[in-house]
C-alpha cells in the first residue's frame, strides 16, 4: 500500500476521534473537564502531522557555509544573478544558497506558479515534484536555451565536467564544477529589437 492509504487511515481516525470528542464535550454535564477532549484531539493531530514534517536541526548546520556557497556569495559585482544545477540535483539543493543571498531558478515550495512551470517546459520537462519543486536541468540541450539566459542564470553547478559553447569553467573544488554562462542576460534590461 502507498503512503496515501496511511494518510487516509490517519485522517479517518482523527475525524472519528474529533466527532467523539465533540459529542463527549456536548454531554459533559457535571464533568466539565471533558470539554478539553476536542482541543486535545486537535493538538494531537497537529503534533502528529508536524513531528515528521518539521526538521529539528542544529541551527549551526544550515548556517555553516561551504566553500562553494561562500564563493557564490562573493560573485556578481553588485549585479544580481541566479544559479541552476545540471544534471544532478544534489550539488546545491534548491533554496540552500539563499543563506548566502545567492538566488536559484529552481526552488522548493509547496506551490510553484503554473506559468513558471510552463516557462520551464519551453526548455525541458521539469524534474522534481510537479508544481512543487524544480530541482535541476536534466538535458544538455537546455544549457543552450535562450530561455535559460532570460532567467539570468549566470552559473551552472555540476559534478560533471562538460564543454559547451558559451560556458567557461570558473570554479572546481570538492567534486563540484561551476561554469559561467557567458550568454546570461542581466536581471532587467531594455529590449531594443
């Protein structure tokens, strides 16, 4: 059975427990302490959901910057730029670089705008969770796309070495290679043609 069956069973159990708690609360009579049954069931439901969903992490771990994140944070010469990974998604997971104020075209959120997903599809089919995560470029042809240049992607992060026109290697350390996209357009510009 898939995880959905477990979620459905938990939902049904919590719905039943809430109904029982409300019925008991309405008939509490002299036993006023039973009025607490419904809030206790709600609290148990929220804690049960959040316990496996919210990460309990030492705050120092996300703040620890790798050499790559530090290097990216030093780039840009005051001009904003974005990064993307190719073809693996584990080079710098989406949203990780935000701690160094480095912007990423991928991202991980509960909702990604449909228009952005449709734009990404002009380059390739998004990888990751549909309408929830775009985690990498998967096809080499996408590196040549003008749509990628329009997204202001200045750096491509990879574990693989590659040679393509319009890219030059600018960083290599600890199994990570960073290529500069020489055709990346500025964040904002005036189109003259």
